[in-house]
């Protein structure tokens, strides 16, 4: 761990019964598919989510997304326009309140990510589980694939022309 890594402060906090996270995600669409990451922490609860991660103090949302993509996928990303601001309320073992900013995301034309559908498996530095990414067919999201937040199962088939503010409770 470098000295810079020791000084990183993710924007999150937890109380006895609540957890807050500020997350930035990317929406990368290519040939009718969206790039998603598979949850690998709990093999019984497999679901998919959009690439990205927690923002750090002092970091812009675009910087967060570029950093997360470089750390997790090893690629320089082009961050486009802000598509969604999402307030996501959900529960697992505790109640979660997540603020998420979701941007258009593209990669260089020569990116390995555009050379196949995946899965693309990458090592995770802090946890002891792999990061798995795959291009999922947008047409199959509403009925067959567990994408979270669930709002995106329908929304990815018709991206907005202006930024939308979404509040989702589940």
C-alpha cells in the first residue's frame, strides 16, 4: 500500500442500523449490450451492477469514474455526459442510502473490452475475490437478468437526452 493509498478517504459512513455511500457509475453501451460487473461477494446472491465505485474526498465525480475504471479494468475511460442522479434506498443486513451519479462511458476503440463479450476477470486488490465484467444484452435485462439498482433494467434501453433525477426505494 502506498502513502497515497493510506490517505484515501471514501465518502461513506455507517451507523448501527444505516449505511451511506456516494457512488459514481458508468453506462457503457456497445452493440446492444451494456458493460456490467458481477457481484462475487456472496455466491448465493449473484447480481449485476454498473461499473464504478465510491468517490473519494476531494475528487470530482468524473475523476472517480476514471480512477475506478483504471483500477478495476485497466483501461483509460472517456467519461461523457451525466445521465442519472439516483437516490437509492435498499436493505440487506442494514438499511442503505446511496447517492449515485451515472455517466456515459466509452473506451478507446482498440480496448480489449470491445474485442469480445467477456467475461473479463480481473484481480481485486483489497478483497480476496475476482472482479468479473461482462457485456449483457440490454434486451434481456428486464426479464432475465438481476441488474441493480432495478431501475436500470428498463432505463438502459432508452437513455435520456437530459439528466434525470431518480429516487428508488426497495
